[in-house]
């Protein structure tokens, strides 16, 4: 639930249309396994994260 809030915060603020568009978001890492400018240190396997991709 925290990830959902964090990833949608730039959308709710009107900065981007979709979570994956925010450059500093980890959304694309969790949703697609892509590497971004910020490294993510996962404590759980990616498959256990619940990220909805529309």
C-alpha cells in the first residue's frame, strides 16, 4: 500500500499522467523489472510486490 501511494503521488500532484513517467520513481522497476536512475534494494522478490499496471 505504501508503494501504491508513493508511485501515484506525482500523478495526484499533476506532475505526470502515469506513475512510470516520473523520472525518480521506482514504479518501472517493480512493474517491469527495468533499471532506473535510483537503485532499489529489494527485501522481497519482485514477484511478491503487488503493482497494478493499467
